[in-house]
C-alpha cells in the first residue's frame, strides 16, 4: 500500500539506529533494517543477543523466530548470557527453536509452512577447521551458504529479503556470497556497512571451540541484502559462461573449485564443490528413482540438490 506523506508520520527510518513510523494510527518500530511489523527469522544465533536487541527495540518479540544449531543445554553451557537472553525473548513472545540446520531449515516441522519478510544470518561460519584462507575451509563455508540460500529462497514472503552480515576483506570475500545467492534465484539489491553499535546489546561471539563465548574481531563488514528474482540464476549462468545441454548435464563432471588467485576480492572466485564419486549413469538413475517417488528430502545435501536441479533444467521439466 502506498501511503501519502500527509498520512505518514516518520520518526525514524530503515537507515536510522532506531525509530518509529506511524501509518493511519498504527505505530511501527524500527531498528535499522528491521521493523516490528516484519515477520523475522534469525538463523544461527549465538547467545541470542541479536534477537534480544530487536525485541528490546520493538517492545515485543511476537514477530521474531530465533533459531540455533545448538540445543538449549549446549547454549547455556557455551554462553554466559544465553539463558538471560532466551528468558527475555520468551517473555516477549518470541518463537525459539533449537537444533535448526540452516541448510535444511525449510523442512523443519515448525518452519516448513512459514514465510518471512526478513531472514537473517549474521556472520555465518562452518567452524574453525584451519586457517581461514585454506581452500577446503572456504569450500566448507560456501557449502553452508549455498544450502542456506537454497532454503531461504523458498521461505520468503512477497518482497521479502534475505540478509547476511559478513566480513568483506580477504579471505572472507572469497566466499562469493552474491554468486551463491544468484544460483538460488536471489539477487543482491543492497550492501550496507554493518556496525554492531547499531544493535544495542548485540555480542558477536565466536560460537565454536573453547573460546566460543569470546568476541571475534569484526573489521570491515557489510549486511548483504537479497531478494527473490527468478532471472538471477540464469544471469549467473550467463556470466559464468554456462550452457548446459542434455548430454553434458548427465555426463560432464562437476566444475572444480578454482585455486585462490593472489588478487583482490573482486577478482577471486570459487565454484561449486565436486560431487561425490558416483558414475554419471548411476547418479542419473538414482535421481530418476527418487524423483518418481517425490523423495526430494533425501537430496538435502546442497551438492546433490544442485545436480538434481541441473538435470531437471536440462530436460525442461517443471
């Protein structure tokens, strides 16, 4: 609905730290890019301090669904303030979900029929398994993000957005979030600097290992905003020079990961991880068998999902 200026009293904006908007007597509260009228899904919460910050700004958390990969007891052990933050969120009416995998969340019993205005994943990380510039670790991060984007793209309301806050310097920029999102029909619409001070009470915790409750250095970072755009996937294929045919969709090997070049983040790139070693005919037969019974849930591994989608596209099937 378009609201004329005379009907709209603005006391803040999406770019303000905090504010309010009144439309026809209905007051909406904002904290940066998020408002009390948005249905918000938060993925991969640490000590739930970001969710708590939103709830405090809104005065309610009835529009907030906050999730963690950890179960409740693990969260209480890992983070000193987790119990307090969870208690506040619960009192304010938030929906709190545990053991939610970002790469499978669409199939979670409490989420599979829900749609959201904002899906937020702050500083995603696949775990500390070596140096951050290690090719294999970067691939782990990319696999996580590919799975997340695949799920999130199917959980948005009309004009909904997926927000990922992420470091922008090397080696983190080599994750190539825009490419991974575009392969899942999500188009980058905005990138804005992220500052934790804009979210009072938010603590960006490491989340893993013996120092899980410690803050990690942010450095330059941004919030990347994506919207569903069906043409994004085809555009990505054009940019990368992909032209899949009936034959090579089945028989060609998956593209290999590029080695990181010694260049800026804007030049470097990775592609999708190779698939496990099934012979093409075996893999195709397995895809056909599972498609015939509608068992897409068994294809939750992002690598298999991408291969499956390519096969479907190559045959022109819906």
